[in-house]
C-alpha cells in the first residue's frame, strides 16, 4: 500500500486479497447470516465458516494453526474488515471480536497459552470475549474495579463486566482486572479465563443482533501459572495494547503499526516514511 495524491494505491496482493474477501463474503458468509436472521445468539455456523474459508487463520501464526507469516499488518486488517462489512456485517463483527480476543494472547501469552488457545481460535471452533467494559468503566479503562487477588496457586477474580460481546457462550475470556495499588491502567493485568472457571456466570443483555452479556466473576479461580498474560518480562497491562508506548511526532502519538517499506504516514504536517525494517523514520 502507498499513499498517493491523497488516496491509497493498493499493491497487487492487497487488491487480490480485497477481491477474494468480497467474493467469499458474498458466496459463503452472507447466506449463513441471512438464514440466521436477527437472533441475538452466536452464529456458530458463520464462525466456523470464517475459520474454514481462511479469515480467522489470518489472525494466528502458522506455528499455532493459522496462516499468518510475520507480523500482522494493519492494512490487511483494514482491507478484510472493510470488505466483510460491505457485504456481511455479522461476519465482520465476528472477525473483529476474534481478533480483539486473540491478539492479547498472541501479543503476550506464554508458549503454553498460545498452544492451548490459538489453534481453536484459528479454526473457528472457539470464540473469545474481550472483557474490559464495566458498569463504571468503559472508555475510561483506568476506572476498572474488577480485582484479582493472588492466593497460593491461583488468582481469584471478583467484579462485573458489561456489554461483553460473544458472552456468555465464548470459549475463553480475556479479563482485565486490578492486581496492584498503582493508579490508573498501570495497576491492571490481563487474564485468560476459561468458560468453565468456577465463579464465572453471565446473563444476556439482549441489546443487539450478536450476543452481549453482563459477566459476573465471584471469587472466580484461575491458575497462577497459566492464566495471567505476560509482556516484556513482566505483566501485560492495558498500556501494552498501544495506549502509551507510541512514538510522538510534533505532539502526535503514533501507536504501534505494521507497515511495509516505503509506506508513508502523515502526522500533522510531518510525513514519515517507513524504512526496510518496518520502523517509521523521518524522510
């Protein structure tokens, strides 16, 4: 992809991807979504089709059952989501949530966590849920009140989450909880909570076509060794997902982006050219 004359100039491979996604969405996904109608339940047939037709595998490296080679490109994500949304919005929603729930594991999971969860996420046999929003904390993630307390060999999570897509039928939940006394997002950690974890319950909220749930964790116990996501030798906190570690240019923050060599990013009045390593650099 290149920026040219104020627009996007897609490469041959990018255009081929766009066309392939559009054709697959029309042929394979749209009929399944139309047959399902407006039921606010998870369309498992559509989820499995997204795996079978190669869309979910694009979110997961080959080593874990997917088809991803190298880092995931933001351009690829945008092209897939755009074409799915154009033809079959329910498929786009499932794809977006699949990426949102699997990316923290890919970003900061141990080898054991990746091997356990990513293959079934790539195939569509499992779907995740990203459990961040609470009654008093949504876009203001620093206000999260759910707590995780270490007790011997397990963590005990207690709190409430609202508007959690794919719940209560998700196979796993990436739950953000407060683990320390540090203020704001610095005191938050992420945990992978299996659907059958004790003390985990959910109640549908019936607010749209896809399942959304009120999630309750009441002394919900997860393994000390296998539940907490790690990052950079420490604990994955919300800031590792891109909220504070971006590069600043003229006061503007650039979050981590995966772009090809030669791609240009326009930030304010500054143009940045990506070098051969995929790292933004001034021209």
